[in-house]
DNA sequence: CCGTCCGGCAAAAACGTTTTAATATCGTTG
DNA sequence: CAACGATATTAAAACGTTTTTGCCGGACGG
C-alpha cells in the first residue's frame, strides 16, 4: 500500500541481495557485477524506491543541498542570480534551500541557523555587510561558503562579484561623453557597498574628464532602492534645478526617476540623459528604453555554485578564487542625443 | 575544536542528564523541570549545539522543509508568491526548498524526485497542467500537496487560486466601458489554463455588452509571455489595423505592447487603451502607467503555506479547502480617456 | 500507615542509510 | 597442487536524534 515506506532493506530482500549491495548499486555502480546491478535496478523501479535523503545525510555526514541567502527575492537582479544557482545545482543533483533576508539582519541570522540545522553542503550568500563572523560559524562546521556579488577580503574564501567601481565609472563617463556637466547620482543607502563603489567610480570618471566631483556631481541618497523611491527622488531633485544627467544606482530607481521626470514635463533624453544599473529585463521594455550597466547576473549564480560544489566535493584540490567580472555599458534611448 | 560535531550526547554529558532529556527540552520543554531545563539550555548555548536536522527527520519520520515548485522564477508574479511562502514558512520554522521548472515538464519531474528524496513535509506547486498522477506519487508518500494559482478539481486536495474568468471579464468590461468596440486579446499559449480562462472572461464581458466576441475581439496568441513577445505582438497587430483597446494576458506582454505601440506612433491611452494582468510592480512604474488586474500574489503564497502546514501538522482536523480569490481592477493612465 | 498515582528523568530501541571489515568464490600462478 | 590475489557480496556497526518504557521518589487519599 504505502509505497513511500519502501526501504533499501525491502529492495534487498526482493532482489535477493544484502542492503549493502543495494547501497553500492546506488552509489558505486561499478563495484557491483552487471547481473546483480540490473536486477537490483529493476526491483528499485518496480517498488518505486526512492532513497531517504536524511538517512543518507546522517550516515554519510553531508547532504546534497545548498543554501542560498539573498537580500531581496523581489529584485530581478537576485532572481536572475537565483535562476543561475538553481539551474547549476539542479543539474548537479543538489537541491536549493532558499532564504530571503529582506535586508533584515535578524532574518538572515535565522536563515543561517536553518541552513546549519539542515546541514547544507554549502552556502551561497549575498551578504549586506562585511561581518564575516557569522559565516565563520558555518565554516567551522565544514560548510563551504561562497560570497555572491561581494568580493571576499580573505584568500581562504571564494567569491564572485562584478566590479562596481568600473561600472560606476562607465556610467558617468558615458553621461559626460554625451555632454553632461551637471550630474546627479541617485543612490540607495550609502551603507551598502555597491552604492558606495558605484559612486566612487562616478567620481573617478568626472575627475578624469577634468570635472571636480564636488562641483559637478550632486548625490541624492534614498532609503530604498525601488521604483517608488526613484520617483520620489525626482520630486526632491527637480525643485533644485534640472540637471543634465542622472545616474541611478539601480534600474528600479531609474525607472521611477524616468516616470518622475516625464510627469514633470522633463524629456528624456532631450532634456536629461538617464542611466541605470543592472540591466534588468524591464530596462529594455520601458517606454523610453533605459541605458544601463549590465552585469552577468545569471552567470554570477552559476559560477558561484560551480565554485561552491568544487569546494565541497574536492576540498583538497580546490583553489579558492575571488572572481571579479567586468560590467558592460548598454546604450539605449535614455542617453541618445 | 570542531564545534560542528557537538551532538546531543555531549550536551547531555556536560549537563549531567540523559540524551532523552535534552531532546525533551528541545521539543517538549514543559515536560522537564525548570531547573534542569535552564541548565541544559545554558549548556546548549555554551557548546553552540545545533540540532542535526537529518537525524531528527529520520527518527521523527518527517522533516521541517517544504518544497516550492514554480514555473518561472523570473516572473515577478511567481517571485511575489515565493516571497509569501518564504515568509510564512520561515516564521513557522520551516525551510523552503526551491524548484524552478522553467516550464519544462522534465525539470518539474526531476524536482519532484528531489523533494521526495528530501522527504519534504509538504509541497507547494504551481502546475502547468492538470495531470494529477505525478502528484499522487508524493501524496501516497504522505506528503501534503497544495496547488497554487490552480484550482483543485478534487475535494481531497487544497488549492489557492484567483478567479481568472472574473479577471478577464473585469479587464474587457473596463475597456468596453471606456468606449472600445474593437478589442484585441494578446495571450500566451492557449494551452495554459490562465490564458484560456481570461479569454473566456473577456468574451463574456463583450457578450454582456451586446458585442459579439467573434466580431469584436481579435485574439493574438504568442509563444511566450514576456515583454519581447508583447512588442512583437504589436508589430504583428498594427499592420492589420489599429484597435480601440488591447487586453494582454499578463503585464510583461502589456509592457512590451506599450513599447511597440508608442514606437509605431500610436498613443496610449489616446489612440488605444491598454490593460495588463497581474499588477506587477513595474506596471505602476512604466512611463505610461499600466492599468491591470491585481491578484493577491503575496497572499496567495502565504495562505497556501498556511493551508499546507495545517494539513501536515493536523492531518485529522484538517479540512481541505479550495480557496478562490477575486481579482481587482486597477485603473491607471493607460486606460484613462 | 499503606497503596496509589504522578512528575521527572534514564535506558534503550528504532529510524534508513553508508561503510568497513570479513567472507566466499573464482581464476591464476609459482 | 597449494597458495594466492582479485572480485563480489555480506554482516554488522555506526550516524544523531526521538520515543517508548520503566524506574524512582514524593505527594496524596483512604
């Protein structure tokens, strides 16, 4: 009746072998003779046996799951990363346990505990700060950790990230090249590494063009990084005077800004050029399509997972890597003159 | 040294109690005397003990994880659902294992097997077809299943969904009320239940308004449901003549359509009114903000999880429910005359 | 004062798998 | 022909919890 309860023992009994042999055809098929193997496999199919993962994990000492902790599952950026992770992990036979910290340190903490309880094989995390202590707790347990979208500061740690300084520089340089001299940088909280570095890059670009950032780059810091905040930023900004160009720290802000500008009768790109960051799908789909800085998001997830599984499965041969991708400028209507 | 290896036994030894007692303070704190309990809890903190989930699952017969299988993690609709699931599950102490089927039956199958191996306590799934056989395999194993965004056809099955016929009717009725008589329905594959039912609703609305759908509603079926497909639909559509109004089966299609229309010099809403479906965040943020049919997406995820956990934890008192939410019309610029 | 009940705890079995060491079977070689 | 190694399989011991059963002592009712 209850086919769910069929264990390796019953398979063994039915196939006329010992449980150990069944385990071998499951895990080391080459160690068992052709005849026995096919017989056991047939019984497995007949009985609808599926291995009890927990028993396996308990005895083997490690699971076939990885944890994924993201800051905001609602942001297409993280969604793309998650898709890359899920694809690679799934192909490798791993399950992905999802944790959404919602930018809340307490939630992140709680998720980490769940991952520890589940004895995930490894952890992929987009941390929102640099405190490595929490992660050490996991690492001490033998759980591999790979930082995603955050460069590791230590050589014994894998990470994949995209150069945000370069990205910021590309964005601002592009605006300047299009003739802007009065720029605005609209950003999320400046406690966020990405926001800081993109700003640094922008300042470098201005300096390189002979423009003093202090005089030519206004910074508008918003508490959130969504479209609502972007539109609000437009309302804050315009009374102070219309700039030549706006650089937003992500596309959600930029889309909101675009809407805010147009509502105020400011034309993009004729009056103001506008560029975002991340190149989410909606950037190309917005009515005035948005120039942006593209990051290899999906790839970020895939490579991170590849690194993680290598670290977990080949601990001795594994070489820790800090991979830094370069972003790419995507020019669309919002910066065409 | 390796704090990861501290087991319940060591805690017991250090606290001068038996392992069974430690297990009790973990799972039935009320059954152990105040003094012993606090002593054990202190030792747990000191040693940094964290329960081995697999051992627990093995012995207890059920895990504290739920599986979530979605069709497309890249679609904001599913992302919102996932956020609702994650929040509720996380609060209840459950971990969420994510499976992304990418609209691929084989991938979905594979994910189900992983869920079975992991012995998830329950499964939340947005199935893309009506074949219940696959799910019976899980149910026979005692794994609860709740259908998400898909009404169950059987009384022994929980489901949460939103009435798509009503939604389709609302959308079309709104367009007609705004004066449209020459409508177009842009949809994804008509093998998808949601696409079919929204169409049925639209036809009902036309009929109710005294317009024969055959004469007044053109249907454009696209192979995908993203913005690219929407823009392509505009290019297919316009040469045949500009309609009064366009109803898109989701917001991604609608955003693409909007862009396609504006590029062709067709003004929204002056020349054509446009409405989407789902009310994703980007609908409000697009330059001509998009009217849409709002679904309680996040709530869908939460309620589904609530139902699932009730089914798993109180099997005898649990009453299966097929919950059907009603959608809501959101009017924005794209249908303002 | 004796028998009974009950709260608090310990002892031990069980969950389903993996893995190690041991055993049986066979062909090969000195 | 004996000894040996290689190969295929088995038996049994783990892994860390949960849960059942039972023991002990003190409170309580008769």
